[in-house]
C-alpha cells in the first residue's frame, strides 16, 4: 500500500468513526480521543489528518450532502 492510499484509508476511517459517534452522542459530546479509538488511530494522527473536530464535522457533512468523499 502506498503512503497516499494509507492516508486515504485513515481519513476514511476517521470520517466513518466520527459519523457513528456524532449520530450516537452528538458532535459536542464526541471527543477526538473517541474518534481516534474507533478509527484505530492515535489522537495525534486524527489531528494530523484533519486539524480539528470542526474539520472532521465538515468532512462528515460534505459526505452526507454529496454522497462521496
């Protein structure tokens, strides 16, 4: 697997984990640590890919609206 493929796979895992958490317990109550745990990544990795929980929420919303990543 190339680095680019790994990055895309990890980003998709974060988005999927966040979507599940956001639906189950709301964006406000979801932590980066919980998203990281569900995505099988470290919190630092999640921050590296997205920078903030708000950026993750935007990515999740974009998928919900556009239907793709």
